[in-house]
C-alpha cells in the first residue's frame, strides 16, 4: 500500500514540473506581449535616450528574448527569498506592533 502511494506521489510531482514550466513560460510571454516598451514604462515620463539605454541594460531588456527568458526562470524565484521585506523579522513586525512586544 505504501509503495502505491509513494509511486502516485512521485508521479504527481513529476507531472507538476512541466506544468510549472508552462505557467512560467506563459507568464513571461504574456508580459512581453503587453503593448509598449518595458524600458519606457520603467523610465517614466519623457526619459532621455541615454536613460532608456541605461534602463534596458540594467534590466537586461537589451539582450535577446531567450536570454531574458532564462534570466526570468532563474532570477524570479530567487528574488523573493533575497528581499528584505520577506525576512521573518519583517513579516513579524506588524504583529509585534499590535501585541505590544
């Protein structure tokens, strides 16, 4: 019985890998299909050409699409855990303020 459950869980986990990849790929390409230049949106109102080039270089928007996708695959999951706003202390601080601790 345990072997059947283990095999079922392993099969489900292996089927989840391509599903997660497909969701990430669709998310990336739907974001890229949005109208407008991402660098223009990030740069704000009336940026100079030099500033636009700097924004494109900083965010990797000047690289080919496949390298942007690979960076999206690698960087996005890592950024969540490197952010200071997701640290245990930052998450507990609103509760600590309310409890008087």
